[in-house]
């Protein structure tokens, strides 16, 4: 556990940054744990979903990778890398359309 996590255990940004560090170090399971914690703490940062998708793809969990890719791109994440990797893995599907509210009758 990092000093920042001890100082601010409920800060989603600390968990996000910690998860990114572990991902860069190749510690995918630790990265996923931290990034999932950031998600549970309420982070809506598209960077979180993008990197969580990358981490899940690295450990072979394509459906979870796809789910997080859809969240990242719906939130405006600009880089197509995760989508391209999912396409190469044969796992990319477009996000289902969002339901539209019915007209008041």
C-alpha cells in the first residue's frame, strides 16, 4: 500500500494513479484491484475505464475489457487503442444503443 493510499484511502484518484502504476509495472492483477476500487469509490474518469479495459484484456477477460471500453468511449475518451486491440482479438462489438424515453401519452 502506498503512502497516498494510507493518507487518503477513500480517494478514487489515488486508486486510479496507483492502478496505472501497477499496470505500467506489469502487475495486472494489482492494477485491476486498484482500478476497480477507484470505480467503486465513484470515479467517472474515462481514463479509469480505458485502462481497466486494457488490464482486463491483458489477463484475457475480453467481456470485461469490452464493457469498460464502452464506458470509456461513451465518456469521450479520444484514443482508439483499446478498441483496436479488442478488434484484433475478435472481441469488439459496438455498444448497444441507449434506450430513448417514450413520448408522454
